[in-house]
């Protein structure tokens, strides 16, 4: 009886491993990235927002409907965030006609954010998120975490259908790493 039970369990385990492996192999690279994301917002429709732009006016998610979009969330006191500015500026100037790029600052003040934009000569649109309202919408608190923490920088990738397909709470250190990820997500840069 024990032998039959052991054989049945082994067969069940092999079956589960085989079906999972087959499922994983049938996914596209984009689907695999979505399936392995730690952000709960991935695979969900991107939450709409309207925020004041640092150069005047209002910017919103709906301004980018129908095209893929990268949103960089940062804050004025974050040194790592500033290290990404040149990389994102290069991406925006090179691929901005094919992939939207938007930056959202949740800093100490819009004036400090504007100073940084001038200091780094940034040309991409920058919106100001007073009180981290939108940042917290895109990076919701995990149920197991007792206090609210919003990590900066974090970057969100939204496809042309308006679905969040990837999110990363870490710095991009190389332009090629960003391009590789964008290609894996099937954003039209080639």
C-alpha cells in the first residue's frame, strides 16, 4: 500500500512539474515578465491621474492613450533617482516619438523639483505628485507590511492598451538594460 501511495505521489509531482514547465515554455517573454512581477498592479489597467506639470498646465495618463508609456517615479531627496535622469533623457530624446515617457516627482516641493529639472537640462514632461497620492496608487502597500513605504525610484511600464505590464523599484544603471527590457516588453523601438 505504501509503495502504491509513493508511486501515485511521484506521478502526481511529475505531472505537475511537466504541466508547469510546458505552461512556462508557452509564454512569450512579455507574459513571463508579467507573471513573475512582484508588483500587485502588474497586469491591471493603469490607474488614471491628472497632475500639475512643472512647466505649467496639467498632465494625465489619458494624454498617452494608444501608445506604450514609461513612467518614472522619483523624489527630490533621492540621490539614486537623479542618477537615472541622463539615461531617461537619452531614452526620451531617442525613442520619445514611439514610446511615451513621463516623470512624476513626489518631492519636497515643486520648486525644488523644477530646480533639478533645470540643473539636469531635462526635456521630458515632469508632473508633480503632492503627498505621493499617485505614487502610492501605483505602488500599493503590501498587506504584510505594517507601515506604508513607497520606494523611490520606481518605474512603471504601460502597454498601448493601458495595462501595466512591468514595474521595477530599483535604479536603471545602464541604457542597454532599459532598452533590453523595453524590447522584451514588445514596445516599438526597433
